[in-house]
């Protein structure tokens, strides 16, 4: 009888732990993320180094260890950019595509408003396909979290995270190309389309305000200042209109710096032309 009682108590204890959300055992299993300096020192210039780094970063991302940590996320995204931008054949195309897809997600996850903005995009593809410049301002404003609309510094931080993400997704699309050479999984492709769409439309919106049309003028390697984000901040808050429609970045006839986004959409069987 005593043995039966002990067995029942043991089973109940296991069930209680198993039913806990994020139980203690899961916390113990979380991987340790290196310091920014250690990440910067990682070798990713060859296939072996790139594979090892991707494995580590995948674990950090899956364990939510980078969420909201801008400095560490920026270091990780910088290393992933080294992989997907590697011009030689020392790293295979599949690894480069995986690095780009992962870099985009991490850049967005580093900022809570960029992450919320991306989530707000889900279910908004019909609006995204609008070709009327008069609709672009309201569409963007409907997606941007109120916290970012209320404060220029917060808005600028969000934009800089999205600019980094857009660089990764445009590179991913260029790697896929017009022939649809997709080497990532369908799930990764679906996420890339969702996150890529919102990050690219923000970059195109900034680009459209420089007076020269949408010509790929935004440099993803340099942090944008609050002054550079001021016009877009004011525009989505109700002042001014776009002179060039940022939605043109999704136009398959554009032949622009944004063709990577068109290829990404085509690979997923989507089109906003």
C-alpha cells in the first residue's frame, strides 16, 4: 500500500511539473549567450565556422535569449550579415539563405516595437497591395505601435531595427532570385515574407522621402539619426503625404534596389503588383 501511495505521489509531482508553463527544467536547459566581444571574435568566414555559429544562434533564438537585447542582437546580426554577404564560394548558398532569414528575425526581435509592428502586419496583405499613395500613410500608422508613434527616440530605435532586418530579407530575396531558388524551409520562407514585408516597406517609406524617388538610398550599415527619421515620424502622425508611394517597392516592374523583396514574394506565391 505504501509503495502504491509513493508511486501515485511521484506521478502527481511529475504531472504538476509537466503542466507548468516554462517549467524549471526548461530554464536549466537554456543555452548561455556569449558576450558581445566574444560574438565579434567568432570566425564565420568559412563553412565550418558559419555552420557552428548558425547552430548556436538558432539555439539562442529558439530559447528567446536575444529578445529585447539590442547590443547582443546587433552583434549577432552583424556576424550573420558577414555570412550572407560573403562574396566567395567559401560558404554554400543554403547557409547564406539561412543566415539571412535568421538575421532578419533577430533584428526585429531586438526591439519590442519592431516585433509588435511585424505581428500587426499579419492579415494585412490586402492593404499592403494598395497602389494609392494616399493610403500608405494610414496603412503604416495602423501598424506602428502607439509607443513608437508617441516618441521620436522610440520610433527611431524601431526603424533602425527594421532597417537591419530589411537588409537581410532583401539579401535573401536576391539569393532566391527570379528562378525561385529557395533553399530554406517553407516555414522559414513564410516567416521571411511576413517580417520582410514590414521591414522593407518602412525602409522604402524612408527612401521615398529623400526627394529622389525610391532608389535604395538607405544605408543599412549606418544607424539612422532622429533627424533622419523625423519626416517619417511626422508623416505617420498626420503631417504631410508621400510624394513617391513606398508600396512601389513591391512592384515586380520596378527594376529597383528592392527586387529582392519581389523575388521573396514570388517564391511564396504572392504578388502585390
